[in-house]
C-alpha cells in the first residue's frame, strides 16, 4: 500500500508566492486522491489476476498510469518547492544548463514559455535524458502524456488550474513568475548529483 509523504514544510511556508489555502487543498484533497486511487486500482488489478477476469483491463491500466503518475509528479513538485530563501543551481548543474540551453536565462525563458503553453491540464518539467546525456524541458499533458522514456525529472511545475486558479485566476504567467521564487534548488541539485 502506498502512503502519502509528509510535506517538508508548513502549509503557509510558501506564502506569498503560493498560498496556504491552495497548498492545503492541493496536498490534503488532490494529492490524497491520487494516493487513494492508485491503491484502489492496484487492489482491482490484484482481484483481476486472482479471478482471471481481465474484462476491465484497459481501464485499469489507464487509471494506474494516470493516478500513479499523479502521485509521483506531486511528490516531486512539493519537494522541489520551499520557503523563499535564495538557493541556486550547483556548479555542475549550472554547467550542464549552460551546455544544453546556452545560458541560465535562455533555460529559464524556455521553461517559462513551455509552462505557459501547456495545453489544458498538465505539467512542465526539467528532466535529464540519459540516452541523450542532456537536460531537456518537457510539457506533460494530464500526468502521463508526452514523455521521453527513461528521463529523470529534476524539477516539475504543476500547470493544472487547481494549482494556481484560487490565487492567480487566469494569470498563468504571474503564477510561473512566482514559482521561480520558491524553487528549492538544493533539492534539485541533490537529484542531479544522484544522476551524475
Ligand atoms: Mn496538482
């Protein structure tokens, strides 16, 4: 059984960039829903195997991908945010960013534009792609569509409306701008170091 992770900071720790109310709903209702539903679908798959009844297999596999990816992305998201204390990319991550995006500003611009243009509900991700030995920025739709297989997410930004609408309404660019203030680069650096 999958258990929820604890938030690494109090609910109001990301204020004013990310409101307490948004984080409260995001963690206690939405994230919890993904955990509950993944456990449910794993039980349903077990029952299907035991009864040799795979009549709902397509739906179950789809739910596994959606709800399971929802857990993984939300946990990355919660952990790669933190109180607005200045942190920055490590020397090795910065070198990689410069190698793969030209410079930090170009990286930030590409990420910001990619996030702004995520279609409907989805995510923007900075990932390491081992096959290309390169950082890439990805747009993800829902929680599971549009990936590069094998990629390892370094940091992710939730572009579902539930992540910003209460506080920013339709102003996606303001939400993304605010996010840059609460990126916890220490966590991102740790993830990058593990890969290297
Ligand atoms: Mn979300």
